């Protein structure tokens, strides 16, 4: 399936407020892949659609991406050289490096919080399984051997990896051992860890056929439904905010008569629900018309406030200065 996704943009959450009175704080800043522009820049953008700054050019039309813990790089998968491979872009030097080779599909990169590893999915052994490599693309280790695996997500302490496989949500340790099933999930489910490492949110189809987000404890207990969607909704790519208050996800709508998945992705809307309130109330619709297909919250420490003008080269400083100009 060929997608027309082409650049990563950032939603500045602290500018977003809604009539119900709750606000996404400056601790919670979204980044997401959009298909609006084919030139491939990383664009800083507030949630009203105001472009604040373009940071780097030529990401090679990314599909999925993951921030490095030191906030200086982004790992992403792309077909920039014809095959789906994993790359890393240095945001300071604006240099792209290819990490995987070999002509098989390599995708879903996930950077471990301890900065040591990148987990990813690959078909290099014939079916889709999960692997781990260091940040240079070396010391590759196969972690699963069951096929149908996708979407690896690291626990906050880097000791565990959650992922989906065909009909279930699984957790295993960082070496591919101690595998256990924690919930049933429909095929192609995606998941996200809570910042406290005690819960996992994932998207799946409910018994009534609706696409929803569920939350479950890592031991498989206390499964509950977070969202309430309609039959023509398609929810995907949930991500838990660093503060633990919100879960953002992409909401696509299936038109009457159906549509190809890439067409639904092209019109995806980022929505945000309050976890503490059990997803109650109408979700925030943070973006429209950008064709969101993959998203992540920007690492929290990336947004530390600079105390002096000499240090206003930090990302927060740039965003703060730019935000002041668009108010």
C-alpha cells in the first residue's frame, strides 16, 4: 500500500483549550506525521494550524517514527530508497542515516528510554517478527518467532516490550523472554504504555464492532474501555502523554461504500481524551485536514524552560518565542 505521507509536524498542546475548561498543558506536546506537504520538512506547528518553524529537510516520506530519549534524533521507517527501511535523522546536524538493509520490510522503530536499543518489526525471516538493534544499526537480535507481530512499545524502564500479534496483546522482556498474553486484541492493534509503567492502552474492535481504545493492567487485569466511537470510526495509533493525563489517537472515518485504508489515513484527525475522566465527554479534535497517520508526544524534558536569553536555543525557547508571535 503506497501512502502519500511526507512530513512530521508538531502540535503545541499548551495553546489548545476547549469550552469544557480542561487544557493540554505545556508538558504534553504532540508530534505527528502528516501528508500535507511532499517536501519532507519537520515543521513546528501549534494546534490551530500555525506553523512555527521548520527544523530539518528530507525525512524521506516517513510512515512511523520514534524520538530518541536525548531528543536530538528521530528514528523512522521510509521507502526513500525503494524498500521499507529504518533511518535516523539527527535534528541538529540535519543528517539522515540508514540503519537497516537487505530488501525486506523493516518498520515500526521504537527507541528504548535508556537510549541503548531500537526495537522494530521486520519480515527478514519471512514473516513479521520483532527485532532489536543498537542505535548504530548493529548487534541485531530477533526477539519473537511467532509471526504477525507489530508495533513494539518499550516500557518506561526499558525492561519490557509490549506488542500485538494477530489476535492478542503481549508483553515480553527486553531480550525476548518471559512472553505473556495480557489481552485479546484484533489484528493490527497498536499499543502505548502509561508513564508509570503499570498500564497499557491499545486500540481494538469491541464486541459490537466499533473501533475503540482499551486500557489494561500489565498483569492482564482490570480491562476497561476508554472511548465510545461510532460504527464508521477507525481509531488507530494511541499514545499516552508524559503527564499521564491524556491519550491522543488518530480518528479516521470510513465513508459510505467503504474506502481504501490509505484514503482513510489521508483524512485522519488527532483526538485527545482525558484518561482520569475515563474518556468521558467529547474528545478534543486537535487537527483537521493534515492526514495524520502516526504520532508521538514529544519527550517531556525536551520542553524545559530556559532561564536566560543565552540559553534560548533550546526547542522550548524557540517554540515560546514563535508562539508569542501568533497569539
